């Protein structure tokens, strides 16, 4: 009985976490990281960069734009 209740609890919590999805902060951070890497690598002519490219998420897109600028600046400031 205790095991069944524990299993039901875990499944319920897992369902809520999956349904809730990604927060706006984590989407922004993921976009920022991707943008920073692309900005830095393209400005320094290092290599192509694999990114998530979640352009339908406005928080990701905003983070990407900010990160791209900062990544380019970081490359230019190191040289």
C-alpha cells in the first residue's frame, strides 16, 4: 500500500513538472548561452556552432540576441 501511494505521488509530481514546461528564465539563459557561443565563434572565426534555435520562444530569442552581442564583444576585447 505504501509503495503504491509513493508511486502515485511520484507520477503526479512528474506529470506536473512536465506539464509546467521550461521557465522564461531558463529559456532566456539557454538562448543567451547559444547566442554568446555563436557571437564569439563567428566573430573570432573559430567554427560553426550547434544551437537549439527555439525561435518560437520569445525569451529564447531575446536571450540569443543579448548573448550574441556579448559574445562578439568578448572576442573583440580579447584581441
